[in-house]
């Protein structure tokens, strides 16, 4: 991950290069391969470089085009280079000599503010247009690259991380209590605010422009189209079409001047990426793919049976073509350096595992790290197909699918019918929305009473969340609409910002094939019976991986439950920290329901492996307390 920063004074005040330099320096961890700044009067841009692609070795950022009076700074990887270069004015220059930032700048010259929609890839960039006296900024469709900004009547500043904004005297450091309430409620749907008043994130799939008039324009440039539908002649044609799109998404993410790695959990998503990448690299004769897997051999047998996925990992490794690396996640601290970036509280129980994988990758010289986040939603589990069948009265097909799913998953038909077919039809909208969001957030289920009641009333969190929920068409019962909703939740930009900062710490660029815009558009447009077929969830991916994945991975329906290691290690390693927060809760007392927090601690401490939700409830309060103590807000 590289880093970008910028300053723009509305009143014509000249940018001090020292301030730009401070912003760039504080982000040194994001770019070990060089730094530079550019300023002209009231505007200045800065950059820190992390080389990853062959073309990035040629980058010189910020890049200034004297002919068009434009300047750009970018943290970007453009994946549709081959399509764009012939349409842009590069005077027959060899493609390998054209950098991604040059492509973005040329796209802006040709298409203006429509240019982000033409770009496939992950990006956050800012362009100073001297002709218009305007700053134009954009962020990729899923928010893979981070972009934060602060605006007052005098200044607009932006950066890849909040800490670069806070080092400027013009940027106040004030707590945003509404965000604290959202954090305690596990609410992600406000995708702009941060824990700091007046510091915002640029929403994924949006651009903004701001000029000397001080008026800021914020617009969406892309969204998933729930009306688009793909109709092919046979199941085999759907499989071939998916393989073409997915292979392209993996292939373009292998573009690297350095060794490439991939997570390998033994699950369907990471294994599909690793095995597809293996085939691509084998055909090109390039180096073998590094794989990184978390293992937990020291856990007791009663825990290990729920979490041990080495059987599936080894089945993939046995195919050959990999350089495998196992990381002893059972020896890691669940709170390891959780506050190293000291910007916002991070509730990510499995982050310590990812940090262990990233550190190992860094030690192997890897700079590109492929990951299967979040293939479940991108491809779609497809369970909402059952709701659709019930809603449209196709009872015979519904029962065929329910019977098949019951055999595959070893669940009762009654449970499947109740949870996936009938509940969405009979529950109140707010109740169903809550269940749907909990499924999306998976294991993150803190006690709903964790927030201090008086504080919740003071900030109006109930009214705020209801207002944002009201825009979500919860009872849109088509499988496609529910698929779209699962991909547009604010959870994913939040998750991507966490991974962005964490990979950057280890000089890595995280790349996520399932979040390729083309993959998401294709999967959303599939008929419902291609997402759930013959009782198989994620059907299109499973069938497409025939002869690519080992069968035991391709058709597995189980998932490793990482919470067993987290629950045990949190108490083993951080008992002192937990006690300190419980016994000295002054920092969080105005915000947290302390009796609920203490009760969660007592139940967890007495039965760490028997309590499902209490560790997350406890972790939510503990991380907030540690962050307050660390940030001094």
C-alpha cells in the first residue's frame, strides 16, 4: 500500500512544504520505497511509494502534467490497462512503460469527472486541475484503498490515514460521540463519519470535487444494478462464463514485480483463489505461489476439532505448485498491537491471525497478498433463493431444494424452512433486518445492552440508526436484491480500511479477487438457481471449481470456528489487561453499561469455552477503553 496526502487552502494561502512533509513522514510505514511532495501556491500533494507492479517501479509521484496543468497523487492499481491504453493518448508508447497514475491522469483528461467509472481496480487518488482551480478525488467501488478528509471554511486536507490529518494545526482532534455509539451497537451503515468530529471518509464508489468557492460536490459514480440479468442456455455455459470472469480477476491481481502470496485457510474462497492462481502461474512459467495458513496444533482436542482445517489445507498443498508456510496462530496474542495505528477502535477478533500471516509474508519478501475476503457475499450463499421460492409459491421446487440442502448440511428441513424460506415473509421489517445484519457480521454479536442508556438517548442513536435503516428495502424478497444488499452494507468498507492499514504495516498490498467489480456484477446478475442449486450454497463457485479444487474442499459445507482459539488465548494472555479495564473503567464509564460489561467478564472468565457471545461483548468494551487511554481523547 502506498500513501497519499494533500492540502488545499480556499483563501489562496500558500501551502507550507514542511506541513506536507510532516504528513508524508507520519505515513512512512506505508511506503518504504521513497517519498516526494509537490506544491504550487495554495495546493500541495504528497506521496509515499510501495512498489508492487512492474510499472510502479517507474512511478514518480506526485505526477505533474505541465501541458494540461494537472497534478496527481495516487494509491492505485489499474487492472483494465489493456482496455484503456489504446483508447487514451499515449502516442504508441509501449504499455510496459505506462504507469497506472499516468493512465488515471489520461482518463481524467479524456472523460473528466466520469473517469472513475472507466477504471477497474483498487484506487484512491486526487487530481489538482489548475485550469478549473479544483481538486478532484475518487475511491474505488469497494473501498479497498482508504481516503479520509477534513474540510473547514479555510482548508481541505486529505490522507490515506487519519493520523496524517491530525498532525496539521488546522485539524482539531475532537471525539465524535455518535460514532462511539455506532461502535457499541455494531452499526456500520453510516459510511462517512469517523471517531473524530469533522473528519470523514470518502465513501466507496464515490468521487468528490472542491474548488475555490468552497462548495464540495460528492457523487456516486457506480452501483450494482439489480435489474441486470444474465441468461445463458445451460448450466455449463454459466460455469464457463464464471470461470472466465473469475480467472481474469485473479490473473490481473498477479501482476507483480515481487513474490506473490495468498492466504490458504482450507475454505472454499481462499482455496479457489490459490488454486486458480496456481494454474495461471504454471501456464506462464512464473514462480510458485506462496501460501500462508494459520494452524493451532497446541489447542486441546475438544477445541481443535472445531478449528483444525489442516486436512483441507493439505489437500490443496498436495496439488503442488505452492511454497506453503504455516503460522502458529495458537501462539499469537489476540490483542497483539491492536492499537498500533491508534486512529480508531478496531473490533476485529481475528485480526491477530491476519497480522501473523502478513508478518510471515513480509519475511518471505512477498509484497502482494491475495485474500478470499469476502467470497461468501460476492458470489452469494444463495439461501435467499428459498425465500424467493416461497414468496412466489413455487412449493415443489422449494421442497426439492430444502430436502437436498438438509442432506448436504445435515440440518433439519424444518430449520432450513423456518430460517431461510419463511422467516423473511413473516417477521417485522426491523426484526428481519436485525437478523440479516447479524448474519452479515457473522461472529460479531455483542450484548445489545452494552451501550449506556443515558448516553444512547443523549446522542439519539436509536433515531439515527432507524433513519439510516429506513433507506434499506428489507422486504425486497428477490434473491438478487438481497444479494445486492449484502454487498452494499457498510461492513465491507470498514473491513477494507482495517486490512488496508494492517497490510500497509507489513509493506504488503492486499488484493481481493472476489471484490473485483466484474466478479460482483456477474454474480449479482446470475439467476437465483445458479447461486443455490441442488442444495448447494455458493453453487456457481463450487461447480466452476471442478478439476481445479480437491473435491473435499470443493464440496465441504463446514467452516472452521476461529473463536475457539480467540476465547482461550484472550483469557490466557491478556487476563491482566482485562482485569485492569474492568477495575478501572473511568475512560468508558460515560459510554458503556458497566454492569453488563462486568457480567460478561465474569461469565467469560469462569467458562471461556462455553460462552459464545460474551468474549465479543467484553472485547468491544476493552478495545474502546484501551483506545481512549491511548488516544487521550
